[in-house]
């Protein structure tokens, strides 16, 4: 298979494999809480508690339920219930509440409460744990006793976590010592197969009876590092997730009405040798977060121009393209292509307006596929 084509399909396959186990979107407004019995009073209080947990999950902020703007919504929490049922589990009787996403979203919009954007990227966690007699690198299928509580704490705050597969490809790039020693170049290289996630490195160890962690977001230059501390490992991991959510909230939350504004970009890919590669590139673009639709606009020689419709901010797609090691940025849109209008003859202006190829070039983001 041609190298660029193999790269594109390989990337798509790896992203899909790493995302296995993520909660389906239609479960985002479902909350389960314990109850003592099935009385109406107990149910009313449980619904209120469930709605608090939902607001924390949607906003990424535990303190959201203490804000004045939320008090009125909490008083009306039963109005947002779509359906509920009781489940008997090993942990006892629980109330499973499904809230209506449309009415909840309308309320959040009305009170201007920011929530997670749909196009937020997942967080890829490279975590090394030193327990003294036992050292571990936590992967997608290993060390569930560490991984599952961490993922659960993140889920409560609406943060979607990925863990590396730690297969032969990963371990050829990154081992325990790389994560523990902070060899970020190796970690960045190994992370490229997972698409364009937020990459977080964590190192946790025991110190004077506590579990202490050092954490770093590799995609950022400022505010990227922090520490966590807890009496046990779970407490330290939960503290780390709380801080992580606080760091992500300013960038990846918005008032719901701002999430529905669609945008369109023209993306030109140069150096595409044939039809199979065009289709692979189209598939690659469709797999990126916030992309609603991709249409092949034009093909000229070895350059293909795609019209990409987005349901989120275009910066995420552009960041993914710019960070792709097989794509080299060659040009960006010219915001004022006719600034020099006074220096052009009428014939030159007519050529600028009539030449569709040049007009698309001025309006598109251009990248060259590196073979």
C-alpha cells in the first residue's frame, strides 16, 4: 500500500480502537443515585441530587451547584425528568434517572451556564505508578484497579479519558522509565497514533504515608503542570482529575447557544497522487472532532480541495492538521486579497475575480502531503 494511504488508514484504525469503551452520547443525560426506598419524598430528593451530578458532569465544575444562577434550575429539577426506574444492585436500591436533553439545554442557555463543547478532544493519559515494590504503566487493558477509579472520577466531571493500548507499537516508543523520567518527545511521538487528543503525563508515588502525583499537559506551554496529594492512591488520582478539569474548562466550555453555530472551511491538500488517496484523505477529515460533513470541492492535478462543515470551533481541526507529521502547512486564507486594488489594472482585477482556482486558493487552508 502507498505510504501516505497506509498512514491515513492506520491512523483512523488506531483512533477507533483506542476509543472502545467510551460512554455513548445518548447516556450523557442519565444519572444513577442510591435511594433508601421508593417513596415519593425519597424520589424527589434523589432526583434533585441526580440533577446536581448532571450539572457537574455537563459543566466540569463541582462548584457549579453552589452558584446563584443554578439555584432556580435545581428547584425545578423534577421538570427535566424524561423517565426513571428503580434498579436493585449489589450496592442496594438505586434510582436511574433520564433527564430530557433538550429542556436541560434550553435551561442552561437561558441562564447562560457554560457546558462542555461537543467538539472537545479526549484526554490521553500516560500514567506511571511507583508503589515501592511494584511499578506499573497503566494501559487500556492493564491495571484496572488504578485505571477504573481514575476514569470514573473523570466521568463525573464530563472528562473523557483514553489510555494507551501499550501494545508492541506503544512499547517500542514508551516504557515506564520514559513516563517516569518525563521524556516528553517519546511520549508525544507515541501519542500521534491516537489522533489529536490532549496528552497528559502523570507520575504517582508514595511519600511519607501519602500518594503524591506530578502531572503535566504536554499540549500547553502555560499552566500545564500541577501536583496531587491524597491519603490513598484513589484520592490522589481524584485530586489530579479535579485540577485537570479546572484547566480544561476555560478552553472547552461555552454557553449552549454558541455551540450550534456551524462554520465551513476550505482545506486544500497538495501532493495527493490518486483517487484512493483522495478518498483516504476525505475519510481522515471526517474522523476529526467537530467535523459534520466533508465534500470534495475540486481536484486540480495532485491537489484536492475539500469543503469541511463544522459544528464547533475550527481551531481544533486546524490544530489536528498542523500537528500531523505527514502534512506540511503551505498557505492560509488571505483575509484581504484586493488590498492592492489601486495598484492593479482593470484587466488584472477581472482575472482575480474570474479565476476560480485562484479564488479558492486565497480562501483555503493549504497543506502538502509528505510522502
